[in-house]
């Protein structure tokens, strides 16, 4: 056990060490805290009012416990989805695992060590989602001391089951996927397949939902104490046990359910360690075995044709992203999750009623504004531009010896990010056409968002140019503990969120053509400012100072 704790502490130190001891990192956290504090207050107050409102509506029927069931079910699903990404990244995509294999550690010890960092991220997510709702429910129900003791204890147990289930599925899958002996392709197939698996489950659940039958069952369940809780958590025992623990906190029944959830959690953890001992190292070794591919002379000649420098450099950027599994998952696949789930939810949950009730009440101006701010916020969270220079790593310095114009390099990196954003924009375009938004509103939005995508790519590239991370040894380091993405999101989403809100509320401008001129004008002004900043950096030989 001592070796396991030592390994866990060592891996954490390797991830969070600051060898340069830069105080600027601390200032970044302070500034981010200042920016996020007002948003946190708004978020907590909204959750508090929402929980109190639902509690007062459900209490007369004796169904208030369903709020706890929905809370635990939602947080487990969210952590399960996050665990898929973190397990793939930490267990298989991270190259540092190779340096630990020669040491006398068991496979389960390596697993527990690699799981430490993902668990920290899961606990942070759980704290953001679970704790405000938990304390709000306690305030609404007049929760006793046992309620809060059980609730805090459950918070410590929450991430274990979803993480263990996700890890077991992926370890089993990676053990056999990698028999193909193709490192990159195996990683990419496994990563994309996991996301498709999550989306498929979401779609199947909605396809099997019979609204008429659900209404009949709901009427019967309302007559029974905690009937809604039983319905919501029937297919997932951990959520049911956790909700019953808090709902029965003052009785021995609560203690019984708490002991059951502990037993279930310990069982999941032991199964995780056992399966890891059997499958993990075989899967990791399979990931790093490759095979040589021969290229014909004719194919070589086709690839040696003369092309413009900016086009060749842009193609190089795209190939690095699509051929590096970590970059593909972080820059492309992860950015598509939000739009895909929006499409699934709108199509299967709302259907024609949503189109008639909500969309039918919007004006053409509001169509454009709603499409713009939703798609622009998702594009602003894309990590492709904020890793433009950092993705080069230590190989960046070889660019200094090539006859490349800095402006060509900048344009190629921004254009590569802009092209990747087209995946997200295409999904929103499909969604807009499916829900029958007016075609002229869709065309105007398309022009605005394509311009906004160039701004988002330019801002992220500029911020990465200011503070690139070139000394990484593992691709995952580019996306951990960097606040550049948060700064870009606060600037882009905050600024245009305010502009969109003002345009939505103003009555002087009612046409979509008027608001499109304002939005495009604002975007072009921001692009012009960013270009001026780029020119200033180029005059100061920014590339040589990286």
C-alpha cells in the first residue's frame, strides 16, 4: 500500500509541478477567481430558487425525494461521460506510462496512480453540480445533522462508481482493439467509439419513450409515496440508494441504505482493480506496438507536387491534429459533443411541440441571435486555437531555420482552427434546417458565425503566441492547468453575450438585417484589433522569443 501511495503522489507532482516557479501562474488563478465569482453567485442563487420552487410543488404529493434521485442520476451520468474521456487520456494516450512500466509496480497500482488526477477533476465537477443542489435541498427540507453528514460522505463516494464502470468498459475494449497493432488508429477508433456509444444510449432511451404510457404510469406513481423516485432511479441502483439515504437520514433505514451504497462502491473499486490487473498492461503494450507501411513511388511523386506555402503548412497542421489521438479527441471530437446532444434532445424530447410553442414565438431577429450566441459560445470553448503553437512542442524551433514568412505561419494556424470549427457550424446548420428556422435567417446567421469563427481562432492563436507551452513531454499537458482557454472564453463569450443580450432586449432594432450589421461590425472591429496585435508581435520578432 505504501508503494501505491508513493506512486500516486509522484504522478500528481509530475502533473502539477512548477519547475520555473512563475508567480504569473498564481495571478492567472486570482484573475480567474475574480471573473468567476459573480457567475458563481448567480449560479448558486439560481439553483437555490429552482430547488425551492420544485420542492414546494412536489411536497404536497409526497414526491419531493425525486429531486434527490434526479440529482444523483444526473451527476453519475455526467461523471460517467467525463470518465470516458479522462480514462482514455490518462490510461492510454499519456506517453508517461511507459516510464513507469519497468518499475516493480503491479498493474492495479499503476491504475490507481493514473486515476488520481482524473479523480481530482471529477471531484471538482461533482462539487460544482452536486454541492449547491445538496445544500439547497437541505435548506428547503430543513435537513438535519445526519442529512448533512450523509450528504458529505456521499460526495466523497460519488465519482467512484461511474469512473470504475467507464474504466472497466474501456480497459476491456482497449485490450482487444489494439490487437490490430496500429497505435494511432486503435486509439482513434476506441475514442470515437466510446463517444458514439454514449450518444447511442441517449438516442435509444428517447426512442423507447412512449409519452402516452408514461402519463398513465405517472398518474399511478403519484399516488404512492416516493413513486417518482422509484420510476426515475429504477434502472440505476446507486442513484436510488443515495437518494433514499438522504431522504431517510434520520432513521435506521437511512443508515441501512448508506451501508449498501458503501458496499456497492467498494465492490466497484475492487472490480476496477481486478480487471485492471488482468487487462490494463496488455492493452497499454498493444497501444504502443505499430507496424510499418510502405509507400509506392507513384504516391510519393503525387505528394511532392509544388503547393503554396500557406496551404502546405495548413495541411500539416490538420494532419497533426487528425493523426494524433489526443489532439483529435480534444480539438475535434470533444467539441462536437455539445451540438450532437443538442440535436438529440431537440429532436427526440421536444419534437413538433417545441417547434410550435417555443420557436414559433420567436421573431426573425431572435432566431439569428439565438443561433449566433449558442454556436459562438461552443466555438469559443474549442481548444484548437489555444494550442496552435504549443502543439509544435520542442519541434517548433526547427521552423526558425525554414524560409517561412511569419504571416504565412499565422494565417495557416488560424485557418486550420477555422476549418475545424466548420464541423460544429455544420451541425448547427443541420439543426436549424431540421427545426425549420426561416432560410434567410439561417443564411444571415451562417455569414455571421463564419466571421465569428475567424475571430475565435485569431484570439486563441494570439493568446497561445503570448504564452506557449513548448516543453511538454505528453500531449495531455497542453490541456491541463492552462487558463488561456478560460481567458479566451471570458473575452469572446462575455463580450458578445452582452452585445447579444442588449440586441435581444432593444426594441429599436427589430429586423435581422439591422442586428446582423451590428454583429458583423463588432466582429470585424475585434478582428482588426487582433490583427494589429499580431503585427506588433511580428515587428518584435515574437517567433524568435518563443
